[in-house]
């Protein structure tokens, strides 16, 4: 069975209706993995939505409960800190973004993300034949809106 690694930008769309929700929900028909970090990042996104007045605290609480029951498999093993740091340094991206990239490599599944900046950085770095592209070997990133159909 094939599947995907997802980041928090995708997972939150399962419980908050916004652009990409339909595509994100379709992923739940498949095996979905994420590093442990996804829980904290989702909670942070929900907190921000409450602070901005986009959700009520009660709605965020329900969303968090639904995310807990989403059936996301934990990555095993969790990404190695040295690998995450190597990616962060090569891509000049925050380490928490690179945890998802490392998880995709470990699981040998594509990372699906709605994070446009991460997608652009990944695509740009993949075009070069230097340290940036070398650290990306074995990693694929798929924009949420271009997620391939998986049977």
C-alpha cells in the first residue's frame, strides 16, 4: 500500500474548511504518516486561528480532538536530528520544516504540503547539483493541489 507523509499545513485542512480541504480529505483514503511534530504544529495553527478570530476556542478544541482521531501513523523511526540539521542548513529553512522532509525520506513516501514557500525552496534546490540537491536525494515533495491519485 502506498501513502503520503503530511505536514500540519495539510492536516489542519481536515478539520478547518479552507482552500485545499477537499484535496486534503482525499488523502485520508490512503496511508498517512507524520512525524510527532505535526501535533504541536497543528495545535499552534489552531491557536493562531483563535487569536485571529477565525475560530472560537470551542471550535479549535473540537478540531484538535478530530485531529487526534485522524488515524495518522507516526513515522518510525523519527527523523534523526543530524539529518534535519543538514537539510535546514543546506536549504536555509527552519528545522521544523525539515523534519517533514526527513520523514519523507525515511518512509520513502512523498511529502504532501500546502506550504508554498517550502515547495518553492525544495523545487529550486532540486535543480542544482550542489550540497542543496545532494541532501534531497530520496525525498519527493508534492504540492497539495497537485496530489496524484493513488490506487
